[in-house]
């Protein structure tokens, strides 16, 4: 599915440069002539949105790093300095803080879209695994960034999460001591987290490059989950068809993003993080950022510390094995009626775990967390393998072009029926 560039430089200087470093031709073949399935919908715009958000986070993070000091006694005050004294510092910080949440909103939609339409199936297994690696790096980056304001929730969140590694047999205490840079969360911990928080986004950018490379090599999936049979009939050039959709999707997403920045900038944060870190005062309820809550609920649902850590990391790692756990040959949920029902049940379970992760670890909340955690793993380990055997999918269209024409004919029939309805009633 790799696009073949038709770019021909006209000027002598351009021809000389292109013959030695064909970067313009590469851009042309990847972002202009690259063929994409003609039935893509707006769910496919989130790849471009995520790339845009990564750039926003890196640029805003670099600017914030110019004014931040990773020294525990003054870290909280430096954040307040950025907010109050640096020109437009409040805007840059709110862009960066809310940008992390926007990044995760977009990546969760991207992941669930891939699960719904079977974008993890052959030949896209490596593409999917690279996506899971990006997700893991995002989680690590977000956690370390949450520690930097050095408020109460930053300090105690770092204390709780890093302590989890002590459950690892033999090497656990050594790992925790290395993460802390001592025997408790303090200034060395803040320095390490700041360094890693600055480094990891560039690692993410590198893996994103591999992700895009893999995508362009195997070609994009589509809502019908059908392979491209005829490039001329089944595909359209990336520009202008896909770029117009991507630009529109980004504009809508930026409006949504801006609403948080200018109207409710602290809505997705925690009020305790506006209190300076105090090792002698523990918050009533220690909770991570909202995008970690489902896995935090899984962690707390297991009564054994090591078991909870294993379950939490297994809940993320199991995503990488999805291409082999789902045994069905049909990709898209459009043609899998049973899978579609179980997919939406799974989505509700994931949201439910997020809610329970924000609740106190007591009484009915713990019981509910255990039930939903059990279902989470049952979905991957039992339901998906069995569905591939017992489910009877709907017939697939012969080609993408046929699916598009059938949809157009159906839409046209609906319009005609709607137009003639008043005459019938008359």
C-alpha cells in the first residue's frame, strides 16, 4: 500500500537536492500521493490529532522547562512563578496540563476504534504493538509529569506508585531505592522524574515515526475491514481527501481543547495539588490522574500487593497480544453482531473501572472493582477466542468500492423514501 511519488522537481537546484536527499519526494509519497481507502470515516482523524497533540506537548514542555527548577524546596514556588510572573505562563501551563488529558482522550478513542474495527489483525500486528509501546511511554511520561508541580497529590502519588515496585521479589527494594535516589521520595526523585519526563516525549516521537512507517507499509485498515483489491477503485489520494477530514477533525478537537484551557482549566486536575507537598500530612484519598483510574482500580481490587501489581501491568500488556487472542478472521465489528455486543459491554466495564478507581477502596466499591476486573481479563482470555469459533459473521462486501456504492445506494433510497413520505400521507 506504499504510495509511489509522482513528484518531479522542476528547478535545477531542486533536482540537484532531490537526487541527493529526496526528502520532498518522501513527503509527497507519504502525505500527498499515498493511497487511502475511500470509505474512511472521522474516527480515522485521531491519528493526525495525536500527532498534533504530541507536537503541542513537546513545544509547551520545552518552554515550561526554561522556567522550571527541579529542586524540591522551590519546585512548587517555581510553578506558581510560571503562572503569575512569566508572560503567558498561565496559558502555556494550562495548555501543557490539559494537553496531557487531551492526548489521553484522543489515544483512548484511537485504541477503541482499533479494537472495534479490528485494526490489530494481520498484517498490522507490529503496527498495533508499536501503538501499545507508545501508550506505555505516554503513561510513564504523564506520571512523571504529574510529580513535577510538587503538590500534595504529586508527592503522595509518587510515593504510592513507586512503592509498588517493592513488591517485586528480590530486586524490588533496589528498584525503589534507585527510583527515589535515596530512602524516600525527595529532591533526587524530583530530579530523576524531571529528566525522564523531558526525555520520554522524544522517545515517543521516535516510536511514532516507526508507527507511521509501519502504517504506510501495510496500509490503513478501514470501517469494513476489507483489503484493498484495486488501488484505482478502492482508494483515493491522501491529499486532499484525507487531509481535509484530518484538518476538520483537528479544528473541532482544538475547539474542545480550548474550552478546557480557557473556561475549566483545573477541572481535570485535583485541588490537593495546589497545596505544597508535605510528607507529614497524607491526603484523605490518594488518586492518580483520571487516565490511570481503570488500572488503579484493578491494582486495588487484588488483596495481595504483588498480585495487584501483576494484574495492573498485565491489564496493559494483554493489549499487545490482542492480534492472537481474537481468533476471528473478520476484522470489522460491522459484520460481527456478537462481537459488537461484547465490545460495548467491555467499553462500559472500562468506564466503570475508571469510576471505581476514583472511589475509596472500601465496601461495595472493592467488590465491584473485583467483578469488573475479572470481566476485563475474561473478555480477552475467554470471550474473544471463543467468539472467533462460535460466531457467524455477516457476509462481507467483495471490495471497498462495492461497500461504498452499497452505502450510497442505501442513503439515496432513504432520501427518496423520506421525500415521498408526505405524498403518501396526503
